[in-house]
C-alpha cells in the first residue's frame, strides 16, 4: 500500500504544480502591468514553443529535418491569402492554414520519408528553399518585397465582452491557449501507443517493420501532425507582426528550431519548451549584437551536448546523479582515510 500512497502523493504534487503554473500564466498581464515589451517576449516565446514542439514530433521518429520553416511559411501565407484575398475570418483561416501545411506535408512526405539521415535533411532543406524561392518570385504572394498591412484577428465576444486585437494582451491569451493545445496533443501522443511506435521507429525502423509496424505510414503521420502545428504557428506569426517576407523563413529559422529541440532535449515534450524558452530569452539578451549570435549558440550547443547529452530537461536528473556520485566518492575517501 505504501507505493500506492507515494504515487498518489506524486500525482497530487504534479497536479498542484501544474494548476499553479496555469494560474500564474493567466495572471501574467496583470503581474507585469500589461508591459508591451514583456508581453511581446511571452508572445514570441509561445510561438516558438508551438513551432519547436511541432518539430520535436518529427524528430521523435528519427527523421532530422532542416525544412520546418518552409511549412511555417506555407501556413503563414495561406492564412494571409485566405483573409486578404478570399475575405475569410482569421478564425477560419487559422485551422485551414494548419490543414494546408499538413496536406502538403503528406504529399511531400510519402516519397521523401523513405530517405534517412543526412539525405532526408538535405531534401527537406531543398524543399524549404524552393518554398522561399516561389514566394520571392511570385507577385501574387508579395514577392521579395513581402506583404504589408496584414489584418489583425477579427474581434470576438467572450463572456459578454468584445475582445479586439489592438493590444498585446489578447494576443498573449490566444498564444497561451494555442500552446496549451499543442502541449496537450504532444503529451498525449508521447504517452500513447503512437508515441511508443514513433520511438521504436527512431531506435530501429527495420526491427519495427519486422514486427508489423508500417514505418512509412507512421512517419508520415508524425510529419503531418508536426507540420499542421507549424502552419498554425506561421499563421499567428503573420497576423501578429502584420507583415511577411520570404526572409523570415530562411534556413536559419529551421536551424534555430533544431537547436531549441537539441538544447532542450528530445526525451519528452518538456524539452522543446525549455529549449524554446532558453533561445527566446537569449535572443533578447543578444539583441543589437547579432554578429555574435551564431558563435554564442555554437558555444552553448557544444557545452550542452558534452555536459547534458539529453538536453537541459535532464538537468535535475543529472544534478541528482552528480550529487550521488559526489557523496559516494566522499564516503569512499573517508572510508580509506
């Protein structure tokens, strides 16, 4: 009976911690006094979390991609065109943008997800560059100049109050809801049968196929779901900044997302959240010194890979291991002396 009580206490502690975190996040605008700069950082953090989680799901199948920003661009431009050209509401264009990114991911994924390793990374990199080139050379998409004056999301009524998007507070709550949805979906997938299948494919896809798992189908599924959320992130990104240009979706954006996952850790959905938070804060600290950004990121990546191979999310576990190891060595030393 003691282990059961211990497990119940552990679940209760986690539930209380999660509830406390959600309450604090809801109260952030009140805590910071609706400071536009701080809210902007939180909004960018939320967008980056959605994008990093979407990439994390693809990486759980063992597929290393350098083209995730291309699917973000598809979602962003699809949403903008649906709103500005077709006259749809943002709230309808948002899910359609995600679906369009997912459909293209399926179309692209079936032929290329049979490729592994470096070759898959190169193909996805080329795909992302093709997307950027098409946008840059097609005047219907704004060309290299970009698209200006993108409208904000349509006002909505909530609890009898009309909420517009003329300030950063509504954007903050929109992003908070989207992050919660993305985190919920990724967490449920991670602990589900699909999550175990994705992990088995990453470890040994030949063995997974030998026991009856359709490897290609599951890789495409993870790719499509990941790109769906990348499209959602791109849509919100576009309407938040009210401006788009192809340079926003270059290869460096894809590399940043990969770095966030690697630095945070791939072992669970918590890793991408930590990695996105770390890089978002770091980019704000380095604002105005962009020439040193890549060098500092390389140093950070080097330190994390060699000291925390499983990312920053494994830091508490690693610290406990270091403490145990230190205590053991200390006890042995005192025993010898």
